[in-house]
C-alpha cells in the first residue's frame, strides 16, 4: 500500500470516522498516495462500515480519483481538431514510443501518466501539450521530448 495503515487511521480520525466525510477522506488518500489503493479502500470501508461498492463507485465517478497508480506528472496532449490538424497525433505517437506507455498508462518509474483531451481551450497555440498545470504550445515531436526531460 502507498499509504501506511497509521496514516490512514490519522486521516479517518481527522474526519471523526464520519462516513459523511467520505469524499474528503478519499481526497486526502488520493493526495498522499497518488491514487486510491485497494487495501486502503478496504480499510476505510471496514472502519466506516460502508459498502466497498460505494467506495468503488466514488473512485470511478470522480475524475480527481484514480484506482490505479498514476505518475508524478500528468502529460495531457490535446487531440482536438486544431491540434490534430497541426500534428498533435505525431507528437502523441512520439511520446508513446519515448515513454513506452499507451494513452491512459503510467510509465514504469511512475514519473508520467499520459492522457488526452478534446480541447484545452487555447487552439491558437496548437498543437498543445499540458504537463501538470503548465501549457506548452506549438508543440512538435522533439520539443515534447525535450520538455519532459526537464521533469
Ligand atoms: S483543439 Fe487543441 S487546444 Fe483546442
């Protein structure tokens, strides 16, 4: 588990073991572990006496939660029309080859998770790549690789 049992109990105590605070509890676990580890969900379900199915549905419903380990950095390539026309697909293929990961996947060293989005809202900068909260415009294959080397 990527979060200790002791830390989990502290988080539960901070929320007075109140099932009404379930989302806040899951947010804390997500922040600390980087995802919602299955053993952590089992412990929370047991301690709060809530069905595991409820935790699973919350974990899959909210985009802020992940049931799988994610990378330290999220690389998001825009696959909207403007970015696609200007070479976004080629940038994506280069990153997939370079990082040895498919879209939605996380690198073996858990440094990067690769995602796509339909439009980042800055089409004049196409093709666009976002790394965490940083927007990088007018992307090409070699620039994308260079940028990720800085992380
Ligand atoms: S289509 Fe890529 S930013 Fe809009």
